C-alpha cells in the first residue's frame, strides 16, 4: 500500500476546525462506510463535522476509484494484470484520494492518496487501512 500526501503551508489546524464532507454521487455501499470512518478519524485529529457546508472551515472531498478496465485504452495498460481465473486483463490497482480545501477560498490545503493492488475480497480492509494511513499524514493541530 503506497500512501503519499502534499500540504499547503497555509493549512492551520488551529483555524481550520470544522469540515463538510462533500457527497459523492456513487451508490457503492462501501463509500458510506468509508465516510463514517473518515469523519471519525478526522474528528480524532480535531476536525469535527459542521452543521452544514456554509458553516464549515474546510471541505473534504474523497474519491475511491473502484473502476475496472478491460485494457482497450492504451494509457490504462500499465494498470492491468491478467486475471488467472478468466485470462482477461483487469485493473487491480485501486486509488483512494482525500482532498481538503478551504471552504471560503476553495484553495487546496491538503491532498493525500493511497494506491494498492488489491482484489475485491480484500478491498474493504485495504480501504480502511489506506484511509487510516492517509489521515495520519494530516498535520497535527498547531
């Protein structure tokens, strides 16, 4: 599991205290579970949910890439492996991205991502671990 992050020096965890988790249009049930875990992990770092988006200090956007590809796009070929059961080329690398931006200016303050090669049977556990490791990269409250 590879985890990386970048933060802007203007991220001030003493000033940025409340968050709004921006909704994802996906209907995947794993994302609801991820959102609950993410809010809890961020709360442990001092960022609590705001009443609504207008009262939030930061907007948190998360994206979990669960798409599989069949290899028809040459740009996607580097993500492919062959499924031993079917002999078909499938994407096995999954990406979790969490981005935090100032709610008023929309300036990106922090972005972190995790990438892992994982099969669907271990996806939930890997996503949970990735999310914990990503949140651990968030700068501590000043």
